[in-house]
């Protein structure tokens, strides 16, 4: 059973809702951004924008959504039965829980927007949860918390994927994989690696395949991309998309400048699904200027 890709879910849902006149952006022209009742423009969702280490921004989650990001990443540690969000153990704060920073505000937003993260738009949002340690134990607690928020979540039940407003994808400590695979009902999916491209573990379990850019390619944006690396990148996206999977690279250049934009442009041209950044405004500007799906 293939996992419904982001674009297929959105396209199908929008087609179904085409006759609904209360959705703001359905009556807008192609050049208009959706507007709230106050007249303030809403950002169009950016299908390729991924907020790496999202929790380090002044307003975790909210800053990314305000820029139109449709994928955010949170690192978690299991501490005394609670899931705390931080990049390193030295940065742990008992007030910064996964529920407080992400799950609860996402659910509140979905309820307020009558079933969507972005008001009047059916684009789903990916919540990439990177388990830093204690993979199996952390996932057991995460599964318990996700079930409390299942109203908004994409799920796997009875051999089928049921799309939701938010899709949780589990990355990091690989010990989480076995307990996830054993579940007949799941409210999360698994972040695979290049070895998982088109394998028997189909997109209904591994909808996303991620890899380190610097661990896979040598080109960092200076000068022309080597043809062999361009071909390899496109072979990866072709294999993933053929299996209904999406592709993301971490550790791409993220210092503002021509090298970063050259890599981003190559990722777009190859069909990479999620562009990774800590610079929310910088990637948003780039995508709105260069990605046809953001216009």
C-alpha cells in the first residue's frame, strides 16, 4: 500500500473541495496570497520548506508556519518519562516538552481551522521527530502522546494509510524502527535512509528517505555541479518517487550566498521534496522566487 504523497493528497482533496466557496484561496487569482478576514495576507504553504532544528527559533513552530513552512523538525530526549525538546542534553529544559511546543499547539490550530493547519488550505504538515537517545523507550512514550493527538494525525490502520492534517515521521535513533514495524495501528511513520529506497518496507511505513548531503555528495555549490553527482541526485529522487517516497537531505550548505542558492536550485531541479534550512526567511524568499509550486 503506497503512502499518499504530499502533492497527491493535496490535489485530490482540493479537487473534492473545489465547489466550496468559503475557502479563501480558491477565489484568489494566481498572484494573490490568501487573506485573513483582517485583510492581512496569509503565506501560501511552501511544499518544499523544512525547518531544521525548528525549536531553536524564537517561536518554535509558529515562526515556521508564519513563513508557510510545511515541515518542521524537533529533536527529543526521554527524561523521567517526559519527551523534552533540545539539540543537546545540556540544553534540556523541563518546560520545553514536545507536547507543549508542537503537539498541543498543532492540535489547537487544526481544531480552530476546522481540520487543517493552514486555514482554508488542505496542505498537510510534516512533524519530523528526531529521537536522540533511548529509541525504543522514547518511541513508546511518543506513541502514547501521539494517540492523545490522533484527531489531527495521519495514521496507518488495517493496512491502509489514512491522511490527516499532520504527519508525524520518526527519525534519529534507529532502535525505534522495530517497535514501529510491529504495530498494526500507528500514528507515525519512519524516516528511512538511502538503503530504504523502494525496498519491501514500502512508503506506507517509510514515506520519507533522508541522507546527509555532505556524506553523499562532494559538491557544495561552488562552480558547476559535477555531472556524475547531478545524475546520482536525480537517480535518488526518481527511485524514491517511483516508490511513493519523498526525499530530504540534511547538512546542505546554509550560509547565505551564491553557493547555498546553487545547491538549492539543483535540489529543486532534481525534484527533492524537502529543502533543509535554519534560515526560515531566506528559504521562503528563495522558494517563492524559484519554485513553481510556491507561486
